C-alpha cells in the first residue's frame, strides 16, 4: 500500500527527513512515533504530494507520489496536523463541496455528506457554521472531510494533539472502526507513546529524520527486555533474603529485577515458602519510553498523556 | 477544471457575503473619493484640455480603479485566512487543479468588483452623470474595471501565497496605490508639468486603464485606439497575474 525508499527532504542545510525507508501493508495501522521536529509531518507531506521529496522514491496505492500525484490524491484521505476547515462555512457545506471536488454529482455529494455527518455524530450541528464547533467536533468534521471519497489509505498527522482525553478516545475509536469495518489502511503520526501502543499494528520510531527502530509494539518492547518485578519490604533483611532467592541484590528495602525465567507465580510461591511478605509488589511492562531511550540514547521528550 | 473553478468561486462569494466588513469599508471609501474629487476639483474641467467634458466623467475612473485596488486586496487576505486555517492545504489535497484553486477566489473578487462598480456608477448617476456615447460607455468602463480587478486580485492572491501573511498581502496592495496617482489621475497628460511624472504615467499600466475608460466616458465619440489599448493592458495583466498566482500555489505550504 505504501512503499518508501530512501526518502530525503532537506530544507537548506537541514535534513528534515534523512533516508527513510519503510513499507505499510494493506489493512494495517502503521504509526510514525517521534518527538516534535523528528520529521513526521514532512514525511506525511511528501507521501500526500504536498511537498516534493529532495531524493528517494515513494509509492502510495501503487502510484508514484511525484509522477502520479493526481492519482495519489484521488486514492488517499489526509487529515493534517491543523484541521483544515473554513470557519465561515457550515459542516454540511464543507462536506458537499469536498464531495464535488472529488468529482461527485451534487446529489451524490449531498447524500454522502448526510451519511458522514451521521457517522461522526454531527447531524445536529450540520447547518451551523463550523467556527462555532468545539475542538473535538472540529476534529470529527475534519476526519469526515478526509473520508468523503472513500479513500483506501488514510494519513492522519497527529490526529489527537491538543485534544482532551475524552475527545482523544473518540478519535481512537473512530480510527479503529475505519480500520476494522472498511479495511482502510492507516498511516498515522504521533508524539504520544500510548497512542502508538494503543492503535498501531506496527510502529516506526523516528528521531532527527531517521527511523531508529521498527516493529510491533511487543517486538519493540522486547528490545529492552521483558517484564520487571518490583517489591518493597518492611525491613532491609527481608529484602536481602528475598533478593538472594532469585540471585539478585536488594537496594535497601526494595528489590527489583527482570522476570526472565521466572513467572509471577514462581516468585510469589518462593516468597511464601520462605515466609516473606512484601508490602508492595508490582509487575511492570517495559514501555515505549524505555524503548525510545534504548534505541536513541535520549530520553523521550514527546507529549505525555494520561488516559484513565 | 471549469466545474472546480465555479465551485471555488461560489465558495469564495459565500465567504465574502458572510464577512460583510471585508468589502463595505472599501466601497464607502470609493464613493467618498468620488464625492470629494467632484466637489473639490470640478472647476478644472473648464480648462480647454478637457475639451468640454464634465469633470465627473473624467474622475469617475479614479474612483472605480482605486476601489478595485482596495477590493482586490481583500481577495488575497481571504486566501491568507485559508492558509492559516489549514483549509488551503485541504484544497491542495483534492484532485482540483492549482489553477482552479487560485482562479476561484480571483473570479469571486472580480464579481465583487463588478457589483462595486455598478454601485459607484449608481452614485455617479445620482450626481448627474451623463455618458455622451450612451450604453457602450457604461459597458466598456465596467469591462475594463473587472479586467483590471481580475489582474489585481491575481496579484494580491500571488502575494498572499508568497508571503502567507495577511499584513504583507495588504501591504503588497498598498504599494500599488502610488501607481494610481503616478498617472493621468486628476488631469489629462497634456496638463502634467513635471517631466518625470509624464514618464511614469507613460509606463504605468493604470494610465491605460484610465485612458480606456475616459475614451468611452468623456468623448462625444468612442476613441477606439485608447479603448483597445486599455483592454489589451487589462487582459495581459490578468493573464500574467493568473500565472503568477498559480505558480505560487504549490510553494504556499513550505515550512516557514
């Protein structure tokens, strides 16, 4: 669906995107994860024909993004980082115009607009100027606009940046639904580790214009090792005894190590046999944070989101 | 491409109508110019170089053209708003051609100037305007006004796309205001005394628009030579500006 080979974009002396190669399969959700300025948006702009690559080659839906830009545009849907909405027009007017620009007849465009308004739950607000919409409604309208011509590949550039948690989850659900119900291939960029983890089948981590690692969330996490267990005891002697049973050392009253050959049950049974009772015991999955630190040597400074 | 252009034109017209303050002040200023110039300067028309024509007929083109310059600036500003809202990027992502995307707002700008010109004419008629050659005088003046307006709207669209800044787009059109006055604005060329101003007026395209309009407004018979020169200048300007605007459409999304 998307094939990218050694794609480069330089602005003056700076390489915003530096020899990036990857491929996205049909029906997949693929995430580009990286901090601000990593080259995510520039990549999207090149793949969607808005910006010409300095070097390299890219194909979307089998069409070359430079030589067949019109075919590319007809087959893709794009939601850029800023929502692309004229505030003076109503939601319905924007959707109908969009349909007409994608060669639909007036009746077809009107019917499609009605459908999409229902899908993104904007039927009631349809005839109000979009300038009066809330942030979440505007994103939903923006998403609807990208779907007008039933694209098979969808590009979402930071679809939830700046949204509150509730609207974010709405967008996540919408993205999943598009992928599952219509089999739409989705390329999304995000600076939120949780978002990539939550939505994407495969993730490419991009930093300073280069892809530093690629794989499923689990594959990436395996790079930094498996689950770790952390326990806290009332006194240091207990902690020491517990640590020794697994061949590790305690740090004061705390013990933590990578589980590796043990299962959580092994640990609990072993502690129980020795009559040891930790005050607190937690098992932690490695996060994409850890992955980012490991593959780039830098700690992650992207956005933080809390979803409870 | 024509369907697309029409769709973009319709959309721009809708946007203009919903933002009445984007055109009302400009219209008021044009009418104000007309009133002030006519009442303040009308006695110069008794000079022989005016060949007996009324000063109102002579000055009317100035009001129309300065209104066109101001109004066309609004076209560029509307485009800057689109770039800032991200809507322009969405339009670039449709299969619509770049030319249609910039031509739509230009045509809408031109239609706005058409209505504006009609309104200025109505005020002039109220002030007692009579056109010696009759209806063709009216028709060709309007034609020249919208031709010049289309060119100017293209200029402002091009500047807007190049700078992506509303102030710069406005400043770009303000730079053109001197052109209106470095011309046969208030008196015929024979009456201009400063040699440099005569030279400037000769090279100034606005001069030919003025002369073209006056060729059908002030004379007892149409001066076809001056009229064709005016129409040719308006046509050429429009074409050059459409190309200027369209070639800038792609660059509009370059990172700042």
